[in-house]
C-alpha cells in the first residue's frame, strides 16, 4: 500500500474509531459526505488544507462532534 493510500485508509479508520459518520464529519468540516467518501477511498487527492481541517474535526471531543 502506498503512503497516500495508507493515509486515506487512516482517515476512514480514525473517523470510525471516533464513532463518527460521514454526515457528522460533513457538518463539522463543511465538506460534503460525497467528497469525504472520495477522499477516504482515494478517488480525490488529500490536500494539506483539507487534512488540517479534518484533524480539527477529529480532535474535538465526541460529544461536541455529535451535537
């Protein structure tokens, strides 16, 4: 698995480990669920700015992410 594919797989794994759905992340990040799904599957390139935003979302306490 390439480093890029590994990072994309990690996005999905991290989201799932936090108990978040694509819809949850979409609401918190402003990116559509379809775009997030394409990032996770490797169909779209992960840019530094998108990665930074997703890290912000994933670092929030779960209770806040589900509100």
